[in-house]
């Protein structure tokens, strides 16, 4: 089983739709969680960190469920410019070192 | 405001050739790292450094060498290129810790080994 799993998609949604992605992680020692956005053939960029109580940044809402070991990203009122791959990233202590593990990403295509 | 500068953007090598991917950052970050990204897989850590003179192996270090003589530069060397090293490579530096942690990536190098 992969340490961080994501549905690869693609998720094809119309403009204005609400879409949600989940990401599951297998290591219960995971400590911090992030969503990165990666446009086609570009470098990943931090979208948002995920706080234990959940957090919102404009149209984006991130949630963490430690009991079930998953994080989610909700995008409201989708824009064409939201089309990208969304990477789930998990940080944990591994034999005293912090280790970031990336999911393989969920592709979102917003259609006019 | 350059951030993380990575060169070259594209490279084609023959099996057995060596080369160095350059990475420089101007944000005075202590932590720098190299990742490779392959289709259907997440970014995988090759090597990382927590400061000048200190490097360590990541998840997939075989066939790669690194050094960190200055805070700014963190080159990645392919010693004898193999087709399995065909991939997209990203250099990154890191700011912050815990939930405030943020990676800054270079623009990537598309490497093909024939």
C-alpha cells in the first residue's frame, strides 16, 4: 500500500461546480499536511497547509480527519484556472528525521 | 526575486554519460533537496541537505551524488546515466517548520537518457 494515496482522476467538472478530493495516508505518526498545486509541465506550488481544525482560504477548504487518516480539499465555484493536478503531501518524523511524502496527484479539469 | 533557479530545463544523455544539474536559491534557506517525478508516482526524494557541508540520502539516492559547499548552491550529479534515470527533476528549498513549512521548487529539468 502506498504511504499517501490519491485518486488520479481526472475530475471533469463544469465552471461554477463544487469538487472535493480526498487523500489517505497510512502512517499514523504523520504530523503535518499540505496541498500543493502543479500545473502541466510546471513545478509544484504550495496551495495551503491543512490545520487540525480545518481551514479555509477563499474558495478552498481543507479538512483533516486523523481518526480515519485522510485529508480533503474542497473547491467551491470552480474556475477554468483551477485546472491543475493537486498533490497531497504528508510530513512525519522518520527515525528522527522529518520526511515529506508526496501523493501522485489528482487531476482536475474545469470545463467551460 | 529569483527564488530557486534550476538549470538546464532539458537534457538528453546517452547511457553512461555524466552530467550535473545545477540548483541555486537566494532566500538563505538552510534546507535544500532534489526530487524526481515519474508518471503515476509522487515526487520522490533523492538527496537533501540541512546546511552547507551536510548532505544525506533520501528515498532513491542510487546513481546520484550531491555536495553543498555554500548555502546557495546544491548541484546534483549523475555519475553514469541509465535509462531508468529518465525523469523530471526538481530542486527545492524549504522555509518554516511544521504546518508552516513551505517548499519552493525550481522550474524542473526534463532528462532523457537514451
